[in-house]
C-alpha cells in the first residue's frame, strides 16, 4: 500500500544529470542510460529483468530509481 511518508521529496541518488553526458538528460548514475529509456522500456511492458538483460550496466535499484524520479517530476 502507498505510504506518503516513504515517498522521497528529492530525486533518488541513482539519478544524475551532467551537461557533458547524454546532452544533460537525467540518466542512471555511472552509466550513459537516460532515465527516459528505462521508463520507455517499462511503458512497453518490459519487466525489470528484461530491462536489466537489455542494459546489463544498470545498477541494482535503477528501475525503481527511474520510477521514483518520474514521480518526483510529476509532483
């Protein structure tokens, strides 16, 4: 069940943006994989396991971090 006390008010630590990497897009820290790519994969119905198989450099927690980042931006 959703608990508003556990929702972060800031982007997760696994999300980074650097103007010199992937044109400054939000990306998974330590990779060149934009958050939007992870979200697009989820939107097409891919599971976390399928996304991690497609992008093996994704660190543990990256998919959840991408979702948390999207929720943060939606707020």
